[in-house]
C-alpha cells in the first residue's frame, strides 16, 4: 500500500459516532446533514425514472438535460453571464466529494505545492495529499474579544504571502465547514487577482453557497468566485445537491470548470465512476426546476434553528461562539479544555449528546466542537443544550477544569 494512503487519518467524527452505536437515546448532531428526508417530488422523479427502465450508463459529463438545468440555475444566481456561457463548463459528479477529488486528480502531481485554508473538512487536505501534493495550510484566526468573539476571520496578508509562483493550487471552502466563515466578494476578487499573478489554480468548495443568512433567509446566495472571475481564470467551483436540496444520500454534485478542462474531467470520471446514475440525475433536474419549493424554506428554517441554538450556547459560562454567517454549524469552544475528541466521546457516553470534535478539521481547531443545527424540530436543539448544561454542572466535569 502507498505510504500516503497508509498514513491517512480515519474520520474523528466517525470515531465519536461509533461511541453512540445502538444508543437511540443519543441526540445526534455530529454529521453535516439535516434529519429531514428528501422532498417527495424529488424522490418520485427518481422512482419514475427507475420504473421507466433508466438503469443504464449515461454520458460521462452527465445528462444534457441536467447540465442545462444547472446552467440555468447558475445564471439565476450569477446573472453576469447568460445560461449558454455555463453549459460547456458543467461536469456532473457522484457527489461533491467526488468532484473535489476529480479536481485534485486533474491538477495535482506528486510534489506540487497546495495551499488549503483551514479549519476545513478533512477531505480538502487529504485529497491533494493522496495525489502526492505537498499541502501547506493557512489558518483562519479567532477573534478573542468584543462583540464578535469566537468568529473566525481570514488574515489576507498571510494567505497571499503563502501563495507564490510555486503554488499549484489553492483550496478554499466558504461558507466554511466548520466555522461558518464566509468570504466577501472583495476578498474573493483580491485572492483571484493574486492567483492570476502567480499562475495558481483556485478550487472553491461552495457547497454551502445557498445556506447563507445575510439575506434573512430569502433564498439568495453567499458571495461566489463565479461573480468576480474572468472566463479564462484558473478556477474550479465545486457544488453538491446534498445540502441545499436535502439530498445527502443521493451522492450527486457538479463542477464548474474552464471549458478546456471539461473534456479532461470527463475522461477522469470514466476512470472513477463512469457516470452518475441516471435516476439520481432525473431527480436532480426536478429538484432544480422546483427548487423554489425547497431551498428558500430550508434556509429560513435553518436560520430559525441557528437563532435558537446559538444564543443558548452563548449564555453558557465558558462558551466562546460567534453567530455563523453561513453553513449549518455552530462552532464553539469550551473554556479550560483542549482534548475535544475526548470531550465529544464523553458527551456521547455521559450526556447522550453527539457533537463533532473540532480537531477533525485541523489542529488549529483543537478544543472546539461542531454542532450541526439542521434539525426538523428546533426543540431538539434546546434539549441538547439542556444536556450540555447538565453535563457541565456535574462535579466530575468541574474537577477536570470543564
């Protein structure tokens, strides 16, 4: 086995979840998905496709109908260019994670330098490492005091200094998992301009683009690199149906690529998965066509969940937490503890509360915990906070400095 594969860390989130196996009493907020099922009209489109016998291979890049629907969808969110501009830039992938891996396969050779903004979903660091890339991380920094204490912010100077002509690829996820940090359009323009000067590719993970709360849940979108990019920019944007359409288990996503790269990615898809299943693609077409029946209401509900959970956590003595701008996570620190993996396991065993350890997202997030607030019933969030409070009041926790 290759040494780099042997050295990959197992998911610390899965490690915590394993503590709760067979425990129906545990309130599970560790994974990044809603507990709401995919809307019926999307499921029915997949059923209709299967019943009509669509069980065969599709084009590597995806059904033309789906690529066109995504082009129209992209134009609706980023109207600077017409839908026709986007069609030849779309590649359908078997999930957002598959799309991100395809981007690393297309761009990263052994020894290439890759810069990743962290904390980040661990796949963003692991994927270029699997390809033999040399990963250099640039950490967001924490605001330690004031009204915005607990927010994670970008040190633009540090990021630009890290990106040199030797940097093959920059990977950035915004809105960010786990912190909720979101790039401004001005920051995106600054990053793109710098990467043009160094010849660096940008891989933007924008799967949480629609889960953005600055517009008060009206179904808009976070700032995107697509809004400031030129057609010839070395830019790949990764998207997924998982979050905004409640389709995590469907494993369907897409990449927005420079047109000259689209055909090459199609070849890579052939060697990875051949194609995404037709019936999931049919469901995705309907999801996009009727997205206004899903996404705006979902974002409004997630904002309610966020606004329920975050103030309750902020009221707990010793908790550091800022209101996230995007995503579906409250990312917080408990004063006096650094081994968040141990704390997360103990919360499962002793409080029936399932959270993700911050160290799963990079060493800079040690001591933090991630709470996914995508819950059908906001009262489950209230119950979870009650369990956390009770656990913290336990004398055994006070004895360990918690």
